[in-house]
């Protein structure tokens, strides 16, 4: 069966889409790696200057509703978060909420980055919340396709 020009173009297009997906995944991984390295460097610099930023970081979990739109559904999942009180001017200082993306959160997310610099400048409490169904904030029923109905932008 000979390949027509149209079939070749479709095949090339599909190969390009698949390759672009792999490339985007590699870029995302590299950006996250660079972010973590910068956070580690910031942490080491802070520790060397006598500050102990890790003392102010707490990890926790809240029992988040799986379905915010169905009052009869009482199911929950443990949503992970980190809090950094190092710069907070309690009780009236602002709260900066950093919502995690499509991946796990780390305590470094409240230790370094532009949002941390702004928190220090404004006396803010830092809170990073892991996105539902990513990292350790997984639905107790698992990640089977039939259980992903609550993974939507509306529920998030």
C-alpha cells in the first residue's frame, strides 16, 4: 500500500506532536530542577548567615472535600500543605498562597523564590498547597480513571 503525500504529512504531524510532548516534559522537569537548586542555595545562604529558615516550616494536611458541589457526598482526601511563618508579622500580616502545579510540592517551595522574597519584604505568612490528585494529595480511591471525575478545574 503506497503512502500518499497526505498520509506522509499526517504521519509527520503525529510524530511531531509526540516529540513536542516529550520535549515539554523535559523542559518542565529541568525548570523544576533549577527551581529546587535555587531554593537549596537560598537555604544554605540563609543558614550560613545565622538564620534557621527550616525551623519555621511546618507540613500539614487538611481533609478536603472530593466534591465541592454535592452536599450529600462527604468523602474527603488528605491535601498536603507547607507553611512558613519566618517572615509573618502576626496577626495582621498578609498571607501569600502558592498553589502547586501538576506535581508534588516540597518544603523548598516556602523557602526560596520570588514569592518568598516578597513575603520577607511584606511580613507575610507563606502557604503552599499541593494540587489535588498530585504528589501526596491523592484521592484515597486511587488514580484509576473512574476515580478522576473530581480532578477538574472547577473542583480545584
